[in-house]
C-alpha cells in the first residue's frame, strides 16, 4: 500500500514525525538497539585487547588474539590484541551497513526516511573525515586474510597434536568462523570485485557465478554483521571464562 506524506508548507517547516512505514517497531527501537549493543561490544573489546596478554585455553584461541604475536617493547610484553584489533575495527567501521547504522543511531543525521531529526544541520554526506570510508576495500583484503587464519585456528583446535578433540569450544569456534565468512564474503566491495565491474556476464561465466554467490550473502549483510559480532563476542567470552577459572575445565569443553 502506498504511503503518502503531506507536503511541508511555509508555516510548517518541519513535517510532523510519522511512523516508519517499513517497520512495526517504534522509531526509537532500532537506534537504541544499535547504540546499546555496539557500545557494549566496544567496551568489552577494549577491555579484552588492553587487559589480556593473550586468549588461549588449551587448543582454543580467541579471535581477538589470533594470530598470536608475542612482542615485548623495552621489556614490556605488548598484548597480542593490540597488533590485531585494528583490522576488524577498520573493516566494520567502514562497512556500508555499519555506516548506515552509525549515522542513523549515533549521529541521528540523516536519521531515516520519513522520520523527523532532532537536529537539522547541513548534511554533507561522507565528506571530510568520512572520506576515509572509501578505504573499505583495502580493509576487506586484510579481513579476508584474518578469516583464513581463523579457519586455520578452528581446524587446528579440532586436531591439536594430530588427535581429534571435540568440545563446546570447537563448536563455538566453527560457528564463529562460518558467521564471519558469511559477513566478510557478503561484503559490497567483494561483490563488486567478484563481478560488479563486468558489463557482460555471459562473457564471464565464472565471475557471474561468484557474483551470484556473493549476492546470496550480500542480501542479508546486516544480519551477518550482527550475528558475526555476537559469535566473536561469545567465543571470546567462553575462552575468557575458561582462562579465568569461572567455567570449570573438563573433557566436555
Ligand atoms: Fe559490510 Fe563490506 S560492506 S563488510
């Protein structure tokens, strides 16, 4: 059903707030969800990266500290996460979906279609500092390498020392790397690389197949973004609780 809006007149410069016609939720629900969860995850990630030297428990390795890099500067060991965190941070911060979420939820400018903004300054688009968002494709290259390393970690944790090991941590690591792959390889930049620059798909059948595969992931990119963030969070928390002795060590984990 078409939704029409009354045009703003001179004595009514700001159109009245309306309900988002594409959602049954109130307008404040989505920005609240984004702000609460992204802020909580950022605080958790900062705590892990700055406070812990590493993230290993037996065969399990946290995605925050993979690959393991042991470097000391002036005799002081640098937490492994310091060398790594900027790759997923750069990838997610410049991701097309997260950019939309951040503009709409943290900055409220632009807010959303048909939703009144609390501030109405000049919208300059992604200029000035935001122009660095154009580096997203380079962040994708680094993130793809990191996903390959996490696949190695997940398989290595299954066969530590050549013997099969099955535990809750193995399942979590595998689910995590599958979700991270779904997010990373559904990237808009990768979709363009796969076939977005081709004018003739029938002349490039392999590229067309790859492009269609990426498109399957890309149409749900926002969901992959959230789910993979939760799996990274969950697998690290599980390993962290084992390391701290909060979860008892046993053959099941
Ligand atoms: Fe989201 Fe590239 S657009 S990861």
